[in-house]
C-alpha cells in the first residue's frame, strides 16, 4: 500500500482517512495552575494508533521507504534540546552507529558534527546520505558494526533500559502527539490553553501535503494493543506533568468504558455520541 499521496484521500481503496472529521475534546483546569486550561483531543488519544516503523511503515518520502519520518532530520525545539542531544550522542559507539566516524570533530575536544541549519535557518540534526545522521540505514553492514537499522538514539535507550524521551530530540519523542498553545479571552481575563492533539499532516505546514505516506490518519498504523493515552503515557506525562496526565486518564478511561458498554449492549444507534477516530474504525473492519 506504499506510494499513496494526499490527493488520494477519500477514495474507498485508500487506507488514509480524510483529516477533516469531527473530534471530541475535553477541557479541564491545569492542576498546577488553576487559571490555565488543558484542551485535549480524546478522539485521537483514545484511538489505537501505534508506530509501525519496521513493520509496515512506508516512510514520508517515496524513494526512502525505510527511513520513516527521519528523512529531513529533526528540528531542535531550543538550544537546550540541541545540547542534550549532543551529550547523548557522546554515548554512541562505532558498533552501534553507522555514521559514528562522520560525526567526529576535526579536533580533539571539539563538538560532534551532528547539527546543521535547515532551509528556514533553524537548527536541526544533520543530514547525511539524504537522511538524519542518527538513522542507521537498512541493509548496512561493516566490520565491527552490530547495530540494526533505525534511529540509533532509540537503540541507545533500549540498550540502557531507559525511555527514549531521554535520548531523542524533543520532536522525535513527541510525535505523533502535538502540544500547542492558545490564548483565550474571557471577559477581561486572558487564559492560557495547552492543546494536546494529533500531529496530523496539516501540522507540518505545506510540506505535509507532499508526504508520500503519513501514519496518524492511516488505517495501517491503527493497530495498537492499547489506546494512545496508555501506550504514550510517558510522553504525555512529560508534556503535561503527572497531575494533568492523571486527570486526562480519568476522562479517557471513562470514555473507553462508556464506549465498551454501548458496544456490549449493541446500542449502535448511540455510538455516534462518541466520535471514534475513523482510521481506528476502518482498521477494525
């Protein structure tokens, strides 16, 4: 099914759903700052999306199906994000990392050469051989190399038995969850709203429409064993804080229980009360 493009959305033979569907949202006060609000897309968070890199992912570029979403490198969220990534990269070895030699500084004590400026002037991970320097390519073999294909920063987390939120650049571990911020005027007050939702194609800007394949609205990727709010608990907690995640979980648990009860009772005419992610619906057919 690889090779699909956005213009094909809506076709009954295509596995990617049209992104312009209704969604259920829940809002609640920030437990740590009562004047602020969290606004969460529970249609997305209770969907059964799961990363299928290495198990059916077609990649965002047609000519690089094994590179996943690493084709353009990762844009750092800020200076601290870049510095943290640099420090993590120092723990990588030639046995793990295909591009270890290319990343080494020209002088002793210099910085690893893992960063560059993107086309927009923002700093990002360096591209080498037309994809992220941290991406081990499928099929690569060399004397002494024992790593496997995929993100070496992800492999490092697995090796050290830690979560990859502590080894990857922010954007890499946050995806496909999107945290954004809004301001809402209520009378004379201005409320800060933290939005937790799906990082769909549109969130990438103009480039998103050019992706050959994208996972969040693709039925092929809605095959998780657990809903997103459970499978991505660590990421959500990092983005929201423990207290806010605990509140979100209550809302999601209640929603899942209510949907299950309606389905058990076969009261299908009432199911539209809950907007189920259409990619999850189609994946279950």
